[in-house]
C-alpha cells in the first residue's frame, strides 16, 4: 500500500512539475512578445516616421536572420533528448562547437550582405546593417543554449533564459534608443544585450568548452529551411496585402494580422514542452494528438472572441480610427490557429527525419504567393481567406503525412 501511495505521489508531482513548467515557459514567451510590442510603441513615439520605418525594417530582417537559431535549437533539443532517453552521456562541448560554427557562418553572411541591406532598405549609413550582423552571431548561439535546456527538460531554467533574453534584447534596444535616439543606437543596445544574454546562457548550461564536432550541420540546415518557411507563412499574407491592397485597406489588414499573431503565439509553450518528447517515436505517436488538441483548445478561445466581437476588435486594437471597419476578423484567428497546428506537426516530422515536410512548407509559400498576387487580391477578406485556406491545407497535409507514417 505504501508503495502504491509513493507511486501516486510521484505521478502527481510529475504532473505538477509539467504544469509549472508550462506556466513558466508561457509567461516567458508572453513577456518577450509584450516587450517586442512595447519596443515598437516606444520607438514610434520617439522617432520620426522615416527613422521608425528604418528601425522597423531592420528589426524585421533580424527576425528572419534568427531563423538558423530556431533550426539549431530544434536539432540540439532533439539530439539531447535522444541521448537522454538512451541513457547516453551528453557531450555539450561537441554541440557547443556546432553552435559556434553555425553562429559564425550566420554572422559572416550578415556582414557580407550589409551593403545589400543599405541599398534595399535605403539606409543612410552601413553602421546599422553591420550592427545587425554582429547581433546575429550571439542570437544564433542562443538557440544552442535554448536547445540544451529544452532537450534536457530543464524548463524552469529555459524560461529564465528566455526572460533574460527579453530583458537583454528589448532592454538593450530601449536603452540604446534613448541614448542614441536613432536605429543605430537601438541596434547597438540590442547587440550589447545579446552578448550579455549569451554569457548567462553559457553559465546556465554548465559552462561547456567547445570540442571538435563529430557530426555534420546538415540537420541544422534542413530544420532551418523548414522553420524559415514557417516564419514566412506567419508573415507572408501581411506582405502580400501591403503589395496588392490600397494603403488604407492594407493598414486595416495589418491590425487583423495582430490577431493572427495572437492565435499563433498563444500555444507556443506547447511546442516547447513536447518537442523533446518527440525525439522518441513511441512518445511522439502518443503525445502528438494531445498536443494538437491543447493547441486547438487554446485557439478556440481566440476564434470565439473574434466571432463574438467581430470588427469591433479592430477599433479596440487600433483605436477609434478603425471603428467604421467592416473587415471580418475571424479568418485572421483561423489562419493563426492553423499555423499553430502546423508548427506542432512540423516538429513531429522533423523529429521523425521526414524531409518531405520541408518541400510541403515551401510549396505552400509558393501557392499562397501566386494566388494572392495573380488572382485573389480584390479585398482584405480575399487575401486573409487565401492565407487561412493555405494554412489549413498545410495542416491537413501534415496530418496525412503523420497518419501514413503510422501505418508503416
């Protein structure tokens, strides 16, 4: 009887630990997103429109530039989780060497492309572009430390590192913005804050020393390609709307896209928590349906709110200037909800080594681009409908891939 009570107590403790981890990771993610929005609001008030546009475009490039960090985190988390489940020793030094190599490559590419950014973004100086490249190095390496903590199941430390990341990046950017008063100052603060966060991540992960890598970086490249396609899909409809719709309607669309981001980001903690479990095939098959159900349940709330309040949400988000808008909001919530499901399915397929998922992701990017630019762009409703349908089709295709793999 005592043994049974002990087992029950251990099960209850495990469930409690998982709930606490989910709450901590969710809070850290929410704080980071809130900090990013706060930075945009403060920058919009402090800078002239042209300077704010410059900073916003550079930060958008930074979002794309950290995609290799997402791929690195995914690969490292899965590798550490596999070693952990097989009781093999974890060589953090080898993984650190991979992370340093990846971050050096990304930073070098950023430096090479700095003159291109000056031309494309119409920058007055190359300095902001160089600062952005310098920032990409530590942010890519940060993906390694995230992966080490995530794969080993140290979610409390992971949440702490995520919080420090928000403080370092956003706090550094705000401080640099206040001191410098321009995009250069903001990016200088981002770079300094990022290097401080890297040091904290190295300490939290046990201060590993780099050792010669014994495996190739092809896995990171494959994961980064898939994650890049996902990042593009989350933002693609907004870019296409800006390109095809009148300026006023594109502005309304940008507000609706915030609802898409809310629906996409709300279940992010689910992916963080389940990815290490996906490293084991049996666990993956058992946990995936539950993970998808939790994501769907969370986003059902966003859909319900968007149905209930409709276009009134736009005036709530953007102010009284959008009170007369009749643009439907629920398709934005649906698109974000489908993309949240796509992310979970993507993690599952990456864990299974299924390279077809990358082709599927990029095919969806091409289809959505072609449909909007050549045909369905006469209204905001048409553009968001295409985005929601493409995301839904991708989620369905990913689910079919999953089902076919289970029948083998």
